[in-house]
């Protein structure tokens, strides 16, 4: 029941945030796979704005196009047509190298399967995004310091030298969260962040995401679990490549 | 991205699979070591041949009848040698040699058959760098008066006299009784000639007593050896002798009935026979290096497939295609350079051990080290590029979903 209360406070915040320019502006986005005979229309024309500081959940049945949508939002894939403005930059026309730079600078990823590199320690995994930082903002020492601070903020300061295999699922996902934040992204994409976790770990992870949201972070999360979606202030439902519902706290269906 | 960062990422990648990295490198290690060892062996063989030939006397000119020219063998005579000795300066000595038919020799109730007798002049030990070990060589005066003396090769002395002192003993050579005045130092077999299994007598004595066949009669000699004082003068002395001999033989220098060669000519002839052997070794070693390179490509391709998710994740975190390309290319280059380095060390040690334990003379060819190391580096780049390109071409979403 406490969750419900928090959701209401968040809804109130939305009003203030909505006054700003949207951090994500998508217009008439389509994605077609294959060619000529075997065309699959994964996205059929999506338009949406996401504002700075929002916590958005994307829901939808499998095959709805929500994964495709998430991939394009995360700059891992490019739309067939339509525009995608992330921050102040149209990213729909960028080449692979520039997209990589956008991902590094602006986006933090949290994956369902954590995707930590198995032979690197927790600390080394968190340092990883900074190695690909084209702006070279931090020295080698600062990188390590930032990674340590990041692990502390998710409560893993005593697990820094552990390999992922020596950590529980919940701890691994917390390392992944620290990694997602370390490059100071403008937006965090979480793809089924609790999909591989038990209830307790799911709760821990969602508490962290919620507190990040409260600190003013923008979070977009894909999930198919309605109770997880309730952590978000807005739920977007995708079905057959279209957004069927774009407001409200209740899960789709 | 900084090179140092990529280097450390590539290094981490290799550390993930230490045994496999080592085994991959092994192909290059063996290839590079093989190149160095093979070249060291063939260079050692050539050096051994050159040393043997040089041991027949340094700065030597060898004058013989022009090969294949009718009548040429009749015109090379002892007086030619004497004339060279008198007229040419800057030489240490002249020795003429003639080889009569082999003889049966007897002493101490021991009979040795078919022993090669060599008639020489008194300069022979100096000219041929072949000193007397016991006693002395005969003098030019003894040569002129056909003194009945003989100097034994060390093997002959051992066969006839064993532990006894041979000096002053009398041996029967053919039908002549000769007094032993010296024993040569050991020399062994050089260019198929057993220098220890022969006996040496004054050439005038040889003309007088042992040359019976009319084809060898007179004071004809088989070969004249000239020892030049300074190797710098070789060319000029060859020319002087050519003119002198041409004048004596009444022929034109360009159409001479004799030929003058140096040890270098002989060494070159001998080396030609090892040339094919050497290039075969070189090819074998080169092929093993190539196989090593293919091994690197193979393992890198496996590694790219295995680490597809890692590549996808790195891409998601901001690795550009060229970052991924560099990472895998540098992994391949590290593998091949490490292999090259270890291979060079192993090659040097191996060549040394072959020389010490294998009873084989080896000489490391200095240029083989940079060449084989460079070849390893090029192989790393060449065979590493394709797998690295495959990695860089992966699409992030496909790579991330890879199981």
C-alpha cells in the first residue's frame, strides 16, 4: 500500500517536470525488418515525448514491438523512418560510431541478464563505460574513485573485488546499476531489470531505481510484471507496433 | 580511445584464457624458433665447410691444368713452381704436388696396401698450414738430391708404429726403403681427402722412383699451391702469376692452359651444394610460421564467437566498431609478438643446444632474428584482421542477445 502512496507523490511531480522540454521526442517512428517479400513491421508509427525526471514503464505482450522500441530508444538500433531527438540531438540519422558515442555519453543500460563481464571484478565492470569515454573526462585514478563511489551508493563497497559469479543476482544487478550511472547519463534504460530476480532482490533493485527517480533521474523501464510497473509514474503500452496507452499508473490489460 | 586503454583491454581479454592464449602462441613460437634454428644449422654447416677449406692453408692460390683442355696436364711442371717462387714477391711459399700411383708400404711386419704417396716440395707445411708434429719436414736440398726420406701422416704412423717412436725407422714404400724423418700433425678428412692417411716424400724422389707411367713422366706436377702473404694482394698476385705462367707456357693469358683458383672459389662451389638444403629448411620453417598464423586466426575467430555477448555489451556501453576492431586486432598482435619474442629466445637457446648437444655446428644468422620477429608481427596483423573485422561488424542488439 505504501507503493500506492509514493506513486501519487510522483504523479504530482510530473506536472512540474512536464513544463520542461522533453528529453526524448519521437515522431512517427517505424521499424521494418526484412525486405520486399518478408517484411515485418515491428513499429508502425510511434510518437511520444518523455520529459526529464520522468520514470516511465513500457509494457506490452511479446511480439508487440516493445523490445524493438526499447532498442531504438537505447540507440542500439536505428528506426526505418521517423525522427528521434534525444536531448538536443537528432540521433535517427547517426552512423554506428556516433551512436556508440551517444550511448556512452547519454545512456545508462540495465539489462535483464545483468550483462556483467564474467572475468572482471565488480569494480572493473563499473569502470568499463569510462574506458570508452571519448571526452576523457577523468584520469585513471578518478575512474577508479568514481567506480568505488558508485558501488558504495548501491551498498556493495565490500564486494568490489568479487567476480560476478561470486555475487547474488540482486548484487549483480546493483553492480549493473552502478555501471549504468558512472558516466553520468541523461537517461537510464532498464530492460526487464527484475526479470531474473527473486521477489526480495526485485524489491531491492526497484527501491534503488525509485530513489534514483527521486533524485531527478530520467528512467525508462521495460517490464511485463504489473506490480513492477507500478513503481513508474507513467505506463506506456505497446501493442502491434503502436502505442495504445500513454498515460496513467495502471498496467495495460 | 587511447592506445594504452585498448592495450589493457586486449591484455585482459588474453588473460581470460591463459592456456588457450599460450597454445595459440605456440604455433608462432615454434615457427620463429624453427626459422632461427634452421638458418643457424645451415649457416653452421657452411661455416664448417669454409673452415675446413681454409684449414688447407690461408690465402692460398691453387694452380692446376685447365680442366678439359687437351694436353694441358703435360705443361704444368715443377719449374713453374720454382719460377713463381723466384719471380713473384709478397708470397710466403710455393709448393708443388704430384701424386704417384698408390703404393704398398711395409714396416714392423705390418703391410699397408694402396697407400697414397704425395710428392711435395719443402714449403708444403708452410703453404698448406699443415705443420709437422714429430721430427721435421725435408729440406729443399734433400728434395733436390732425391733423399730417401719420408714424412708420415699421423694415421699411417699410428698403424705402423703404434706407441713406438717412428723417427729414424725405415719403411719400405713399393720397392724403395725410406727413412722416416717426421710425422704430420692430425688434420682429418677435408673435401674427401684423408690427409692423415697419406705419406709425404720429396717430389724429385717421386719423379725418380714412383712415377712409372709415361702419362705422368717428366717433372709434371698435379697442382702448385702458392701462399700469399697478405690477402689484400690476392688479385694482383693472381694476375702476375697468370702473366708469368702464360709467358712460360707460350700461351695467351686469356687462353691459358692452366687455371688459378682461390679457396673462396672452392667454398662457393661447396656452398652451392648446401644451397638447396638451406632453402628447403627455410621453406619448412616459413610454412610452420604460416601455420602458426592460421592457428591465431582460427582461435581469434572462436574467441570472437565465444565473446559475442561481451562484444555486444561493450558496444552498448559505447565501444565504437573501430574500438572493437582494435581490441581484437591488438589481441592477435600481442599473441604473435609474444610468440615472436619467445620464439626468438627459444631459437637462440635451441641453436646453442643443437650446437652443444647435437654435435652439429650452428651459427645464428643475426638477420634471421629481426626477419622472423617481423614476420610474426605481420602474421599477427594479417591473420588477426579478419576475426577482428568480424567482431567489429557485429550489431549490438544481435550480439547482446547471443547465447
